[in-house]
C-alpha cells in the first residue's frame, strides 16, 4: 500500500498527515495561521519520527494547492516540492475546496445526506467575497473553483432543485443572508487527513504533477493580512 505525506497550509488551519493506504498513521495540526512556515517542517519530522518512518520511504507527497491564503499556499507548495525534489518522489496536487468537500462527507454530524445533495465549501476571501466550488456526493466537480460575491440571491437557482450543504470559513457570511429550507450549514473542519483521502484516489489513478510546472491555485489576486499585495 502506498505511503503518502499530506501537507495542508492553505487556510488558517494547518496540518500534516502520514497515511498508508486508507489508514492514517499520524496527524499534527496547528491553528496559528501566522506560524505556518515555522510549523510545517518540524511537524513533518515529528510525524515521521512518531510513526517510525523515514521520509525516503514515502511514495508521494500531497499538498492542498488552493484556493486559500496566498502565503499559506506558497508555504505548503514550497515544502512539498522541496521534499519531492530532494527525495525524487511523486507530487500530488489537490484542490482545497475538494478537500473541504471530503470533510463534509466524512463528518457523521452531517448524515444522512441525500444522493441529490450538493456539497458547497466556502473559503472567506474578505468582505462578502468567498472562494467556492460545487461537488456531488461522489465528489465529482459540478462547478470549478471561483470567486463569488455573496448576496441574498446566491445559490437561489440551485436551491430550487437541490439540497446544498455549505461549510468552511465563508459559510457564516452566507448564513446571515440565506435561510432557504434546502440550505444546510456544516461545522466540518478539513485537515490533512481529508487531503490524504483525496490523494489516495489521485495516486491510484496516477494523477501526479510535474514539479517544474506545479503552482498554487490562487483563483484571483491575493492580499496579505494587512491588505497589501505580496511582492
């Protein structure tokens, strides 16, 4: 069974995970967004040591590729690419919103979910804007990642025909605008263990990324915590 190191620093909740097949060997998390850069490498070492595994023995590295925090995405991508380059390992990129959709499915508090339900993760992008995408119950992408300005008509056409489950840091904004009976709100928190599940699917399908051409999915121009454009 494949051994995968998963790195997720795309949002304020950072984590690293080691998994063998469907089994999670270890997970380390951090909620200190400004410290993602100093968190990742020590956490990976602690994780590997705790599992008694040398990084040279892993089969691939998976990273949450975005959308998300500009700095967080760069931290995760640089860490993943560095390990893959040094150890000659395969790189797997997974959309952050897809990882969040996986967490909705895995959270027992969200059950039962009808087969016609659509999963709609939301990442806060300041003011009334969010990054979002739509997935069906098999995690097939219905709408690709995009930026959206929320208002009281958001998702109205979809909600007329489907039940939608919203999650993530952006759902609080939507909840103040939308009280449709087909709208559900989930507190599910994604982590690298959900990334590992998506990475396993990618690994089985040989969906790897060329190191030379891999880059974060920014969706749109990003600004730092002070509202300044990164250089």
